[in-house]
C-alpha cells in the first residue's frame, strides 16, 4: 500500500541508506546515554556533521517540500544562539546536539523509502515495548506508589517476583511520554500487516501495543493518560467527520463546530476555577506539592525577562530559582509546559519556530483528513506520526518530556513520520503552490508585527534593554555561583564582587524608555539589596509597586526593602500569603544581616517573619538573639 505513495526520490543502494542510518543512530545513542557533556558527544556531533554534509551535497536538505524544513531550520538557529548565550555551556551543547539529532531523524524518515520506514517503525515499536517492560520492573512501587491502588498492587507484585534489571533510572513522566507515542505505531503496523495478510506479524504488533499500553498505565502519568485520551477522541472525531461530513464545506463546518465546543469547554473550566485541579500539582524537592498554575506564572515572569533572546539552553533550573522565586538552590528542572519552556530558554525565535511548525503539522492533518477514506490514500505510518505528535503535544501542555530530557530526538522521528502524509500524488501536484502560502502568511505577519512595533516602540525598546540586562546579569552571576557550595561564595558576595555595570546600564536604559519596566526595577533592586544599598532598593521596588506590579518577585523584593528600611509591619502586609516570604525573611536575618553585625535589620526582618507566622517556635528565639546584640 505505501509503495504506491513513493515520490520521485531516486532509489539508492542499501549501503548508502545503511551508512546514513548508522551515522544518525550512533550519534543519537552517544547523546542519549549521558546526562552531562562528555568527549563522546563531540564524536556524535562529528557524525552528524558528516550526515548533514552528505545530504547537503546531494541537495536533500531542502528538497522534501514538506513545509517543515523552515521551522526546523529556525529552531536550530535559535537553539544555536541559545547555546552560545548559556552560562551552562556543557549542558547546553549536549541539548543542542540532541536537537540536531532530532532534525537528522526528521530528514532521514521523511525521505525514506517504504521498506526502510517500516523497519524504522518496527524498531521503534520494539524499543518502546522494551521500555514498557523495563520501567515497571525498575520502579520501586513501595517508595513510589501508583496513583491507583491497583497499579501499586501490580507493581509491588512485580517487584517481589521479578529481579530489578540493571540500567538507569527513568522518570515516570519521561517513560510515559515515550510509551504514549509508541501506541499509534503499534496500531498502524498491526493494520498494515493485517492488510498484507501477515497474520502472525499483525498479532505480534497487537501484543506489543498491549504491552506498551500496560506500561503506560503503570507509570501513573496523568499527562500521558490525557494525551492518550486526546488521541482517541481525535480519532473518533476524524472517523465521524469522514463518515458523515466528507465534503469540503461540511468538513469545515464540522471542525469549526468542534472548535467552538472546545473553546466553550475551556472557558467553562477557566471560569469554574477548576483549572488548577485539572492540571494537577507537582512534588517539590522537599516533598511539598506545588501548583502547576503557580509554576506557569513563575515561568511567565521569566519569559518577560528573557522574551527576545531566551535565557539559554539548560538554564531554567537555576534561573527559575534565583530570579523567579528568589531562593539560592535549584527547585524544579522545568516549567511543566513545553511551549513556555522553549520560549524561556530559546527566546522569541524558538517560540516562532514551534508555532510555525505546529501550523505546518495542522496543515498536514487537514489535507490528510481530506484524502483519507476506505482506500487510505495517505501513508498509514504518516497518520500514526500525526497521532503521536498530537498526543505528545497534549502531554506537553502539562510536562516537558521531549525537550530537556534525553528523549528529545524522538520528536524528530515523530515529525518525520508525520511528514509522510504529504507524500501522495495529490500532494506532489500541489507542493509548489502550498509551499508558497507560508511565505505570504509570513510576509503579512511581518507587516502586522512592524505596525505593532511602531505603536509600542517605547515598551518594546525597554523590554529589549531589560532582556539584555537580565541576560548579562545571569551570565555573570551564574558563571560564578555554585549552588552546591552556596556559602562560598554566597550569592550576595557574588553580586558584590562581580562587575554588573553593563547589566545595570541596560536596566537604566530600559527605565529611560519605560519608567515602570518591572524586570529592570526588580533586577536593580536585587543587586542593590545584595550590596547593602537599601535606600535605592526601596525606591526601585516602591516604583514598581506604585505602577501596579503585584507579581511574586516584586512583592518579595519590596518586602525585603521595607524590612531593611525599618518598616517590618508594612513588609508583613506586602508579603502576606506568599509561599516563600517567611522563610526568606528568616534567611535574610541570618544570612545577610547578622554576619555583618547589622542587628537592627536582622531584628526587623525577623519581626516581619513573626507577623507572617506567629506560630513558628523558632522566630521568637531569633528575635531575642538580635535584641540581645542591640541591648547588651
């Protein structure tokens, strides 16, 4: 069936195909087996360089005309820039290597011949089934029980009767993400082999798919379960549309109605206040639970600071801690939303690449639905790729399993298979026309953005300078601060000893264009507080407060500045209800003021902490200690 869909791509010898696959697979393996930059990663990059050079010489990097080549190139460019600006160079280079591996998998799958891609899909199905068996045996269900009692009981039985296999620990959500995208390929291969009357192979594909489904259930990943439910619902809707609304206008009306119903349902969830319960909570490093919505709000505050350039690849862990919640040790590895994570680390170009690529994939799906029927004139594996990509996108709304993790190259495999839906006689006949449409859309978008830029040029210019200042501060501070030895030097000492004049100058320029720019005011106050410049810190935080800023960072810094300027009662009022406020004030007294014999400020900080939580038994003792120094 798929053999009829072959395009004019010339057949090559098996040796050439095998060499290309060997280069990509070995490189991907070298990037996947390690969690830190090793010399082997350089070897893998060299292998990918040979792969891309070979394809470039044959003119195969931009000849597919799938529409995804532009977004892939833009994403790579933004990732390269994010690697260059990252303070965490080794980890950033490893992630960039994985992004290149994903791009290589996209090109090699999208350009493959039918037997090769069927072997690739079969290999992925086998690997996913292996993971479905490995993960439940590796996980200790006594220490990490499932979300349902039955899952825990089955897991504990497996732990008791089957030996734990050797190998690395894999987070349940990461395993679940891979298992989720393996299911459509199992269904597709079962269908394809059944049509070819290969009954044994079809039964084997069904069994492997059931094993993967079992593994997915055992992970207890609600995000992945949500992705699976979304794939099933989408499949039912596609079947209903093809069955009862096949024509162009009927098709458009059907999906418009579905879109309206979805929008109404989303608005209902938002207005009911149940969104927080729906997206769930995540465990923090101390075992306490954090709201995903709260984490997204903190991510948005970081997005505001790094909106143009991003903070750099693999920087979120420390950037979030130091600049979004103002603690000195890492808290969470990612923001639990893939799109937000990409924008924070790769900036606006990375975000645009994701949006552009999503639009291309939606276009593939729209045309595939139009050509699908009993004859299935679209590649079945292409439909599986689309379904898997959709499930991964839904899962990515509440987690980040295909970006900061070693599973990142899997995205390229999914996009490559999804691109196969463009390989039909109908698609080939219209490929030039459809390839030109995005250019017109991009031109129109550029005109709109230019107009908006002229209208809000002062705000955008201020945001640009604030972004440059935040990036400079991040690179200077985090290249010198080690959270594993947070007392030598302390973050305050880093800010005292480091030349941050360039960052401060950028912040001052931002305020020239927009006096209420929150990023500039907050970052200047951070530096001033660390250097003991308490009056300017109060001036900057007061300015942000009077401008209407009520974000967590502004409130924490304003509270610090008020307490440092002898206003503990006002500090307590500003900080009321903030998760980190009491602990931060207690820390300030012992970390910032007492070592410098600044006993009055220690006393005021601890007084404010006592007002926030009068039941803490340790705070009165600290206050008494400060009072003793003040009145010996």
